[in-house]
């Protein structure tokens, strides 16, 4: 029994440094003007409390569009709604840009991600919602009884909430395109 205790003690002494070196994650908080002055904000953000945190990475891609009115991410791609041409640009992770024509639209005022990786684009004139499939096929999803759709919020299951103008109202659009007014906001 005495040899067992000695062997266990020796085993513990041998394994102790390995356990001590295993460690875990370490968090470093840089706060205050001193920390800010010593670093660079490359891929970092500075919050309201003065704490530096990891930030977004930015890349540029030539878009060949006069204006951009809306953007969203869906299916791993960046989708951008343009003005003056009313097209939807799809920027792939490798930087390739695909132009998807919406035909007679002047501008894409809002975009919403769909669960299948496509988007819904609100176009002007006509307050139409166009569904753009992941393959780039454009179909009419719904038409709202207003002049403009200013914002779209997806629910993650294919339904949308739309903020509109003239008249100012909020609508829901189910995944099949049925439109229902939720409320009027009393302002055009």
C-alpha cells in the first residue's frame, strides 16, 4: 500500500506541469485613452465605453452602378439594390459581381434576405416586391397598395414586414405573397 501511495505521488508530480500548461482562453481588455493611443483600429472597433473590440473586415469591389440604395447578406453573398438602373448586384465572397436585371424598375429601395439564400427586392415605381432566387431568377412576389416601400424586415421563415410611404403604413407579406396592412402611421 505504501508503494502505491509513492507511485501516485510521483505520477502526480510528473503530470502536474502538463496540466498547468494546458491553460484555456485568455481575454485581454484594452480600455481607455492610453490603450487607444497605443494601437491601430485596423479590423477593430471602439465602443462607447472606450473598449477596443474585433471589428469587421472590409474589401472593395467595383460595382459599376451610379447609386446603391439597399444592401443585405443572404446565402453567403452580399446583395446590393441600385438606383437609376434598378438592378440587383450580387457580390460573391471571391469578389465576382453578378448583375440581375429587374426590368422596368428605376430603383431598388429595400432588400430582405430569404431562408433559401435569395432575396426580396422592393422596387420603385410601383411598390412591387420581386423575389430573386439563389440562381438569379426574378419573379413578382407581391404588390403593395402604396407608392414606396422604404424598408423590409424578414422574419427568417420567408415572411416580411414592410414599411411604406404614401400612405405611411406597415404591412406584412407572407411567404406566398399575401399582403396585409398591420397599421397606418399617420404620416405620408
